[in-house]
C-alpha cells in the first residue's frame, strides 16, 4: 500500500467485508482471511502428557510445533481429554464453517447443497472434535 492510499475504505467482493484504507479492494475471502487471523495456524493436534492433555500445532517448514494450551487440572480425567480434542479441532472447524459460508454466498440463496467431499470434511472435523478421529 502506498503512503496515500487511493481508497479510504476497501471491501471484499465475495463477502462484503469492510477493510481499512488501501489501493484496491479484495476479490475473494481467501485474499483477506490470512490478514485477519491472529491465532497459530492449524492443524492442531492432541499431545498427551503424563498428567494432562495439551494441544499443539503440527509446525511448518519454517517453524516447529508450538504448544497452544494445556487443558485441565493435571488429574488426567476424561473431560479434560474431550476438551483438548475439541480445542485441537478449532482451526479445522473454522475452515469448514468458512467453506460453508462461502458456498452459501456463491449460491446466493438458491438450493444450497454441499458436495460429497464437503460433507465428508464436515463429518471428519466433527469426529475430531469428539475425539473419534486421529
């Protein structure tokens, strides 16, 4: 962006999101999604420890795994583990919800149906949140 942006407010053509000053708008939600995320990118995984579960990122080519959080009260109960499964699914849950929203926007309210692959993604991430997937 130049020192004096052309537009005081910019928009996403797909979702209508409003952004600050800039030299051009955005065509697709993918163009602004990474700009607005402030969390460690997924995927996240459950990392069992001897006393309590932890959630950590899997790492990237440029950065190793990062601990996201430790869950529970160090007593190893099943609720703590279930909570850790749900937390570890958070980035994928967000991705799936965004996918559904963008598909609905693209359909503009017409008979909205997910593809078989999209439904499989929905089921997989829900299973992960419940601790049923690896």
